[in-house]
C-alpha cells in the first residue's frame, strides 16, 4: 500500500515538473524570439552629403521611403569625405544592421571595408554612384543612372545645335568632385559625343564640386582666362546655377551669349531652363528611395537581384521644361 502511494506521488510530481517545464519553454520562446528578431529590417545608409538640390531630394526620398516600407533607417551624412563614409560603414557593421547602402563619395578605395561587410554577412547596395572594385561580389547591386549616357545626351544635343557652325565652338566644362563616378562618366560621355566634330573644342575643364559656390567661382576663372566662351557644360544644375551669376556679372546673357547645358533637372534648374537661361538638361532622377527599399527587402530575404538597375530618365528643352515644371516633385 505504501509502495503504491509512493509511486502515485512520484507520478504527480513528474507531471507537475513536466507542465512547469512546458510552460517555461513556452514563455522563453514567446519572449526571447521577438527580442532576437522582430522581423524588421535595419538599413545603414551613408549619404555623400548635402551639396545640391539633387542630393537633398535624394535624401528625402530615401528617408520617406524607408518609413513607408517599415524599414528602420540609420542615416549618416559623410560631408563629402570618404573617410567619414568608411567610418560610418564600419559602425553599421558593428551594429549588425541587416543591409548597408551608400552613395560612394569617390569610385576608388572601397575594397577593404566592403570585404569587412561581406565577411560579416551584411549585403551592400550601391546607390546613385558606383565603385571601381574588380571584385563584384563585394556588393549585391547598383541602383542609379547611366552617367555616361547623360553626358552623351548632352553632347549629342550640342552637336545637333551646332551642326551648321563653320568656325570653332569654344566649350568650358564644370566637372563634379574629382574621382566621383558622375564626374568621370559625364565627362567621358560628353567627350565621346562631340569627338567627331573638330570644331567643338573643350578649352577649359575644372571641378566645381557639384556646388553653386564652386560653379560660380570656377566660371569666374573661366571668363577671365577665356575671352570667347560659346558653351558651358555643367555636370549638374547647381554648378550651372552658380555659373549664371558669374556670367551675368561679366555682362553676358546666359542662354544667349553662352549656351548652357546641365545635368539633373531639379526644380531650380528646370526653372532656369524654362526662363531661357539654360538651354538643355539631361535628367538624373534622385527619387531612388522606393526602389532601394524594395531591393533591401529582396537581398535581405536572400533573393537574387540584377547586378545593375538603371532608373528611367529623359531630357528637357525649354518648352518641355515649361510643361513639366508644374508637376515637378523635386
């Protein structure tokens, strides 16, 4: 009898322990799982800076799109310095973000930090600007524009406009940041487009760092050094807008005395085109946010994405700018 009571007591105790153990596992799974992975993607994004209206619109697009997509965004402004950008990327690696995206200040010098991200298992997306790394496995994809094409479109328009010219056509060029992909590629595309026309000659080319102040300062130097300037090709609207001030101060009429071609098509640039101060703009859209967030979700899920994704863009003449301005988003 005593033996039976002992066996019954052991069975009851075992049941209590089993129930308690199941409850404990259940509590641990419910509480611990959410803290380890709540399903939300965290993106570390390093921006070049805030040098232009284009860049401001690009930053706004990325921040608003991240919020709309439910992606936690850790944002850093590199202030045009590669060392700041590399530091930010390393911080994101230490924070174990899910995805890293950045717009490289310059093309070269990224292999070491990109390999660190790869070794940490964090996918990297390049936006707007590319890198010259030979190892394409260091990043998942590039999202942005074809800068060479933009330069070519600008050059092709000029060739068409000056096809009847018999004398020399003197061109000055305002480049972007030295070593930056847009500066390198737009210069290349423009040069290729005008190469077959010996009367179209670039007589001066200098960086204006994509800023209005830089565009104004360099254009002032161009005007002092070159008494006859027929065409200005600016790698972005902001430098072109700065150049307008220098041209006007020199007693010349922008858009008439000097033909002005730019790239971007931000509102201020489009207004200058509509007003006849600019003559032609090749578009470069800054609204990359929605596509970037979609890519972030795909690479985080382990999906294969194209190595290069280009945005759809167009060009604008004066009349086209007038039509587009009322509905322009940037």
